[in-house]
């Protein structure tokens, strides 16, 4: 919109120029001609001023239009990138579902294993406090749950899980390690024996963690690593390891029973210490040198057995390759 100072000379100039053109045939005095000339110049100056005022507005408008176009382009590119990310996530999810086997982890044996892990700190408190009778009763109950979860998994196949193959020995190791540390703190078990047991269990857990990492297909993420429903590897304990677990549990039972019943004798306890050292070292070596201790699991390995589609023979494959030549 034109400002009043710029519009007023333009209006007057147009009126006087029109009057001069209308009365061109009339005789004009010199004052009249001079007046018309002045108003004509004033009109030209006002038009020039108006052009100078409109020039910045046009540039601003063009800049705003360019910015809006760039904004629309950026929004479109952002939307395309988000759609690509969603598509990539969907493809990765489909790939993981095709490779990784998912299983039900909410089973009775797994809950019993978790109960033993939860009971470990309570047992530690009872032993350190000197309540050996209560600690012995709770430990016997934990041993019953250990026998029960294995029996349930064998009798009811729907209750068996790949997670249980890790969770069962892990619960035993946590329970044994906590009790050995607390009994050693009270001076009932020698420190070297506890050191050997803890070192062996830490080494096995570290190896199992590494195997779990290697069994995950790419991309490997923290969430997928700790997702217990992704069954990627199965642990098969060795016979020596099972014997070692039984010996360690027997030593703990005897150590807890000695303050309560004054049995067994110190000579028997010394023999149990030596036997436990031997089985612990042998079981650790069995995990290192035995084959098929860890088994990688993948859906792709089961596809040829589950599907009824026959693989094409070598003859059919050669015929398929020759078809383009015939065409």
C-alpha cells in the first residue's frame, strides 16, 4: 500500500497532466505551463520512490517462497527417511524371526530355578548369622526344587526349554558360590577350595556369555542379547559336571549339618574337600575338551526336516539352466 506522501503528488500530477492534455488547444500562459511542468516532475519522482519502496518487498517475498519450498522438500525427505527406517526394521524383524527360534520361557522348571537364585542371599544371611539349622532346612528345600525341575522337564516336554539348559546350572552355580563364600567366611571351608570353585564357575559363565554373543545373528544388540525368548544356543552338561555338582551339594550339606548334629567327623570332611577339588578340576577340563557342549540353534537348520518341498536334483538344475539358451 502506498504511503500518503508518495501517493499525493502522484494524484495531483495525474490531475494536472490530464488538465493540460484536455486544454491543449487553449491558449496557456507561461505560469500555467510552468505549473504543469513542476507537477509532471513531481509525478516522475513519486513513481521512482514507489519503485524503490516495492523492490525490497518483492525480494522478501521471493526469499519467503524459496524458504517455504525448501521446508516442504526437507519435510518430504524426512518422511522418506522415516519410512525407510521402518521398512528396514520390519525386514530385520522378519529375518530374525526366520533365523531365531522363539520359545515359551514361563515354565515351571524355570520358575523353580529362579526360586533357587532368589533363595541364595537368604541362605547367605542365615549362614553368616549362625542359624545353621534354618540354613540347612532351606538348602534341603532348594535341593528338592533342583530335582523337581529336572523331573518335570523330562516327563512333560512342553515344560522343557532351551533357557532351562542355561538357567538350571546357573542357579546351581549361584547357590553353590554364595554358600561356599559364606561358609568360608565363617571358617568352615578352606579358602583354596572355595577359590578353585569360584574360578571354575566364573570361567564357565564367561564362556557361556561369549557363546551366546557368537550365536546371535547380525545385527547384535543388547536387547536381543538379553532377550530370553530368543533361543540361539543349548547347553549340554557333561557327566563329570553333573557328578561335580552332586559332590559340591553334598559337601555343603555336610558342612551345614556338622554344627547342628556334630556329624560327619573331621576326617570325613577332609576327604570331601579333596574329592570336591578333584571333581571341580575334572569338570572344568571336561567343558574345555569335550565336544558338543554348546549347540547352536537356528530355524534354518530345521527347515529341510519340517518342509515337504523336495530339493531339485542335479539333472533338473541343469535343465533349468539350459532353458534360457533354448529360448
